[in-house]
């Protein structure tokens, strides 16, 4: 099998599974590979991004970090979709709750991804594009969350270009529209999937609350958000067994 080299990935053409789990943190990628995948092999480590492929309950699955923000997940997800025959990308990351009923350590499944980003302008659309998850992935993730018995929410999330906003009231408008939480990647992932004719979903663990101020530690975010990981892995397993691409 020939090598495929992009500016950000250097791997065999068949190095990745049809489904790739994509955390932001490379150390979370390593944690998943070491704790959940059998015979995991490091297939890409350009810029230390740590992409691994192994098997999960006999199914070929990959995990690779995206880094932080829409520009980086935009690059990595596009290259996986366009050059490595990846069909499904499931973002697994942390998020900040923006509604009182969304508690720290709850799971949020992003049905839609609002954004303050200009990412969609590249498509030259005469209006506003609504980035949404792939229904098949979302339906399966909800089923897995029900089976595990976790506290979860499904709805709109916000993908923000800014972590430290100069506007201290920036979240208020999104909160009044019922947006559940804020993160920094899903909208670009959803748009790339739509443009490439592929599938994407964001499964998030609430790491902190913008309502109550409660938060988790960096180490807990890296290593202990295992329910989110298991939902994503079992969703990947179901996709393979149902021959969904």
C-alpha cells in the first residue's frame, strides 16, 4: 500500500479505520489507544498529533487528535475525509455548560453546531449554513448513552472561535436561545463532513459550567471522561456491524 503525504498527515493510504475518534488533546488520543484498542499502532505523529489505529472488539478503529479550534480540526478532518477514505469522524471533547440543567460530567450530543466563526464563507452560499450532525451517528450515540445509563443532553451547541472573549457578555445571546454548551471545533467538522459527503458527530463531556462556576481538573479531562469514549467506540462498532459508511 502506498504512502499518502499531506502537510499534516504522513501514513499508509489504508492506515486509518473507516471511523476515527477525534479528541482535541493528543494525550487523550494516546489514553484511548492504550486503554481501549487492541494492537494499537502509532500511524501518524506529525506535530505530535498522535494518530493510532487498532481494533475495538475486532473492528478496525482509529483515534487521532485535532488540536484546539476550528482551523485545526478543519485541516485534520478534511485530510482524513479527502485523502484517507475515512467515512465517519466522531469528535470527543470537553465543553462548558451554558444551561442550568446541564451539569458538570454530563454528556452532550451535538445535534447542531452554532458558531461565531467565518468558516462557512468559503462555500460562497447566499445565506447561513446550519451545521448539523449525521443523523445515523447521532441516533446510535443516543442509543449507546441510554444503554450505559449516563446523564446526557441532545441539542444545539456553540462552536466558538474565541476562548478569551473581549466581550464578557458574549454567551448571553446563545444562552437565551437554548444553546446547551460551548466548545471550539464541532461546526467546522460538521461543515467538512457535509462538503465531503461524509459523516460527523460531536460527543462532549461537560468539564465546567458557565452557570455555576464548577469545573474539573486538566488531568481529569485528559484521562477520566471514559463514558464519552465508550459511547463513541460502541457507536463506531455499530457502524461497522451495520455496514454504514
